[in-house]
C-alpha cells in the first residue's frame, strides 16, 4: 500500500513532518531528555490529520489538496499562536487543540471526496 503512493503524497507528509519538528525545536519544546520524548509524541499528534488525508488515495486529488490546505492553515495557526501578536501563556494548548480541529476538517474532506466519488 505504501509503495503505491505517489511522490506528491510522500512530499506532503515529509514537508509537514519537517515543519512540525522545526516548529517544536524553534518554540523550545524540545530541550531535554523528557522534552525529546514529549516532542516525538506531540509531533506524531500534529502530523496525524495531514498524514491521514495524504495517505487516503480513494479521494483522488481532493484529499491531496485538502492535506496541503489543512497543513498551510495549520502552520499559520501555529505561527499565530507562538509568534503572532496575541501570544499568551496558553499558546501551548495549540499543540493539543489544533490537531483535533484538523481531524474534524480532514473528516469533512474525506466525506466530501466520498460523496463526489459516489455521485460520479
């Protein structure tokens, strides 16, 4: 199954994974031994919604486009939470809350792709 994925889908996952890892490093979330374990868990949590869409081949190009758009919006929201004008002490909750919203949006994209495929 994994070998059948095209280079576009692999590049979506790779770019988003590297971006999430760099974001965790830049925000200082990975700074000691426990921080590395925490960073790995959080990085997998951050990547999961985008990877789900990128790995979903049945949706065609719609799921790939959805993964790119969700990833771009996700990076913007993380930037806004950690470097934007309204940074506060609760900005770290973006690591927990944003992937939940991305999962809901990804489920909507998968449902839309399923409905489009079913109607055609």
